[in-house]
């Protein structure tokens, strides 16, 4: 899972104010066969909906998102040619500089959102400068763990498209198509055969979905949809258990495989497609959410990684890396159920149980106290602000 130098508290409250805006996304914006059009070329938020965010996002949700963006308004991008965190312990190799690079991608999204929420040009200027810096220098590695945050950059692009020159828009769309093509390759470009079914592939599909939708290429969207359906059946068992739990004996990785699946389904829902409730999935995403629910609610507990088959898990536990030993922290599931509740109302009570307002306010205050001198935060505000109005994909449970 992505590294966070703080405890879950400071980052999670801030990560939720953007999840709210996803619920504002339009349904029914169907793709034209073979088309590559500006109207359809967005990963998550159409230009029309982006223009409505200031009105749609509640003030108590917008405030922490804007506050987080203002704290890093003067932070310039640090593009690097290779981002590498997978398989590295804290302090090893490129891990530290790569985490800063991944934060650049999230920063583009956060500054772009702050611009839409406030109309303040400084936020748009920072997001565009950082976007330009990365587009000028970065080539994808197609490692889905290293690049799982690249959709954040594309979500930011969605919010900025109408401000960008045509050449820049086309460059990002070409980059998006390249992402989708690479991550949908018949033979995975990075990773062994086992990663074709576990959480790595969930992240590949999330990145491919963002790239395909942002490119506006309906053939890539259709290919991503097919890959999504196949993967759900390979990863999630008929009883709701996952391959990742079997391999890692950790709910940490159940969360880590479900969240990208749900993000891909949310991008599809924003374009009027129901991937979550599609017959091909046999309802297995909902089954997995039901399987995880008692742990998320604190009704059951689990000691993490005790019987993991992956040697690197033991290495991280021995090095004292947080979350790789000890009991599962149920608040790690908050984003999973926040997204799920927007696709399936049955999970709204779980979402509510994980987010009592006082708790999140306390954690936001804690985050502010520890903010300076750390890597940029990833406010929960992005999650909530982009899901600001509840929507349900067609065919999802009522």
C-alpha cells in the first residue's frame, strides 16, 4: 500500500473531501463507437460537471480540501524519469524520492480541485505547471504498484482541460492512451504470471480505465471493460474471499485489491456504464464487500500477515514497517466503503460507521499539526469532494 509517514488518522480525514465529488459525476454520457472526442475524453469528471463542483460540494467538505491545497501551493513539481517504490523498504533505493514524485501526481489533482472549488487562479496555475513538468519528462514504466497514483494526475487534468492549450490537451490524451495500451497488453509488461490475478492486476485495470476514458478511445474502453470482468472473477472467490487474502493472510491487501476495482467501476459509472453490477461479475464485488464488512465494522478482528506466503511481507514486518504486523486497522477500509456506498446503497451504513464527524475532525486537526516537514498529505477531501452527491450506477443494488 502507498507509504504514509503518519498514522492513518492524519491522511484519511483529508483524503475524503474529494471522494464526495465523484458523486456529482454525470451518468449516461455514452461513448461514440470508435470516437475520440473532447466531450468524452475525461477520466472521471466532465468539463460540464467540473464547472458545477463549487455549487455541489458542501462547504464543510470543500474547506479541508482547499486548506490542504493552500498548504502546498508553493510546492513545485519534482519529476523524475523512473518512479520506484515496489519491493523497497523505507529508505531503500529510489523509494523516498519516488514517494515525493507520487505526491506530485496527487498534488495536481488537489490543486485542480481547489481551483474548481474556489475559482482562485493560483491553484490552477500550480496544477498546470506541475502537469506540464511531468508531461515533458515522464515515460510510463508499467509497474502498477509504482504508478497506481497516475490516475490522480488524470483526474486533475479533467478539472483543467478547458484552461489548457489544444496541444497540451492532445499530449495528455496521447499519454493516457499509451497508459491504457501498456496496461492492457496481452502479456503483462512488468510483474510475474501471478500478478495477472492478484492486487497488481487490480491496479493495472484502474490505471488502464483512467487512461482509456481520458483518451476518449472507445475501443480501449471496451478492452478495459473486458479485462475488468475477467479479473473480478479471477480475484474474488464465489464466497467473497479474495486471492490476495489467500496469499497474504492480510485484510490490508483485501482493501488494496478492492479499492482500485471500485475506482475503475466509478470511472465507468461516470460515463454511464455499470461495471460494478454487470452480470459478468456475478455480484462478486458486493460479495467481497460483505466478506470484509465485519472487519470494517470492528465486529471481527484479524492478526495481519501471520501466514503470508510472500517473503517480503516478513521482511517488512521485521523492519518494523507499519501495518505489516499486528491487528488490522479497520479505518483502512474507509475509502473502499465510501466509494462502494456510491455504487451500492447497501454499504452506506458501513461508510457512515467508519466516518463519525467528530473523529474525522480530530484527525484533520492532528494532520495539520504534523503537516510541516512531511510529505504532502492526501486529503480524504479529494474523495468526498468528487463524490459530493450520491449516485448509483445502473443495475446496482437499491
